[in-house]
């Protein structure tokens, strides 16, 4: 059971990564591109959660019947992910702000049409 | 690069990733059975060493507090970047903004919607503060609670519009709040220097477990983080709402 579960987790992570990357590559709109990037990044959440998963063990919160010091799932990867989810939201905001500037400058939001690189 | 070629490169890369995954699948599954020693140590020691019950918060705000400072400043810098990018010539902006606000005054949500929205603000604030302050006891902490607090500001905008949002939440106060949150984290870390201990050592009394005061500096760092995250998100709301109204005002 544990094996099947973690296998499904790895496959999901790879699938999210590829589908997000596909969105980035084929994107015709910068907002769509930013959102594809968040899908791509969601693959890391799944991957880290599954790395920290231990079959049958509780969450690392030692109240309500979980004896302090007893084995639990990996708290380190969970700590990494919870900060990253919040930070990611602000980074997406930064990307969207860049999108707004690009739209103001060049009048388009299609990454293929944007030609901002002038030496 | 034409879109067609980009797609071809993508599919070659995707095939590569899938091949690598297929190759490492077996070792990865074995790795999953290998119990991470560091995580095990934290799970067994957190309660005994720090009197706290949430090992995740203990990692964030104590054992790996230094990494969390890094994360916090990524957040700080991206908020700063968004604000800088969205800033325009300020005087012109205010004129356009006021025009747009004048025109929008008549159209708003119905009184019933407004009442419900406003009634949600107090529970949201209480819940946000609860999540921020109970981080060391139950799942929660400054990051999650800060976002909940920021949604209280968002819902104020939904109910009352930007004019009231701007009057209730002073831009300067929110800016100061964000800077104070980020600064407080570093200052709490530096507190340890007075005891000639390394940066971010947990030097405050650890209190009794299962109580709000447990965990020493952990609770304070959690509150500082909550302040920074909430203020950061409200500043982002400010910037994007202003930008939106400016565009509407120009049209």
C-alpha cells in the first residue's frame, strides 16, 4: 500500500511538472504563462510531501493522542513547503506586475509578440 | 525560436525526464523506506527540548530559523519589486484614480451582501490571530495566519470598495508593519548575542508545554512573520487595485 501510494505520488509530481512546462512553452498569454509556472511549481509540493511520507505514521503534531517523541512523518519537508507556498504567491504577484509593465510598454501580452530586448 | 521548434525541444526534454524517472524509480522507492535521520531527531527531540507540540513550526522558527529568514526576505523583496514595478507618476495617478472612484461610487454590491461581508471581517481577524499565535501548539504559524489576516483586508475591499479600503488601511502604516515584521525577525535572532550565544539561539524561557507561552522565541518569531506576511499581501492588494483603477480611469 505504501509503495503504491508513493509511486502514485512520484508519477503525479512528474505529470504536474511536465504539464506545467508544456503550458509555459506553448503559452500565448503572459498571465497564462504565470499560472502554468504555478502548476509546474506544484509538482515540488507533491514530490516533497511524498518524500516525507511514512506509511501509517501520524502528522508531526504531538497532541491529541500522539505521544511526544514517537515516530511521525517528516516535519522538515513540510516546513519547507509551507513557507514556499506563501512565498510563491508573492513571487507570482511580482511576475504579474512585470506582465502589467510589459503590457503598458508594448501593448501586447503574447510572449511571442513581445520584443523588449533592445540593446 | 519558432513555436514549432520550441515544442520539439520540449518533447525531447520531457522524454528525457520520463526516462530519468523510469531509471531512478527503484532507488527512489528504497529511499522512501530509508528514514531521514534528521527528521527523526527533530520528531523525538522537539517536545523534550523546546516544550512545543508542532514539530513543523519548530523547524521553521527555531531549528532551521536561519533558512526561514531567507524565505522571508524572498517574500519581502518580491513585494518590494511588485510595488516598484507598479508605481507610476504619483500625481497623475491620483487624479485618474479619483475620477474612477467618483464614477464607480453608485455601482457597488447590495446592502445585504455588504452586511454579510463586513460581518465576516471580525471572525477572519480572530481566526488569523489564532493561527499566528498557536503555531507552536497546533498546525499554523505566521505564514498561514498572515495570509488569513490579509484576506480580511481583501474582503473589506469587496464589501466597501477601494475608497474605504484606502481610508481604513493607511498605506504608510502597512509599509511600516511589513518592515517591522521583517526587522523583528532579525532582531529576535540578534537577541541571543546578549547572552553570547549564536544568532537565532532560543534564549527565552521555554514555558510550559501545551500553553501559548511555550517555545521561547518561537512564538515571537511567528508573530513577526505573521505581521510581515499580512502586511506584504495587503501592500500587493493595494498596488494591484490602484493599477486596476488607474486603467479604468484612463479608459
